[in-house]
C-alpha cells in the first residue's frame, strides 16, 4: 500500500517536456540528493500496488548520477506515483507525476 512521504522531499524538474505514450515512457532520472538510491518503484496513481523495482536486482543510482529510466507497463494512465528507497533506509515518494509529458525527473533533498 502507498504511504506518506518519509524522509527528504523529492523535487520535480521537467526539461523540454515532450509528449510520450504512457505505456512506453523513457526519461532521465537525476539523483541530486545526498543519498544513493537502491530501489525505484512507479505505479499508476489509481492503483495500490507499487509493482517491480525499476532499478533492477543490482541497480543503484549514486548521488550526483543520472540514468535513463523506462516505464513499459502497458498502462494507458499518465499520472503515476513514484517511490524511492535509499541506501541509508530513507524513503521518498512523489504523487501524480505526469509521465506522458516527462522528459526528466530530479531528486533533491
């Protein structure tokens, strides 16, 4: 079940927002926070399940790094909730992010 924000606040940066099909979304995830990210979940805002970790079994996004991120879940929804879990145990969440116009997403603390 989705929970309230625990830890630092995530900030959204849209850079050159280009339309995209919700079921095939690619964007740049930028970690400008002071913590390494170990897990990233994205799910349509109208669901309760977070789904699979988008960083994969061995994925880590270190502080100051960026990576191309993909959401290919077949959903026709544009509004998604994001959940990030850090190496230090912190949890960050953002709600109703419009992935149909998303080009990049930046985490800060």
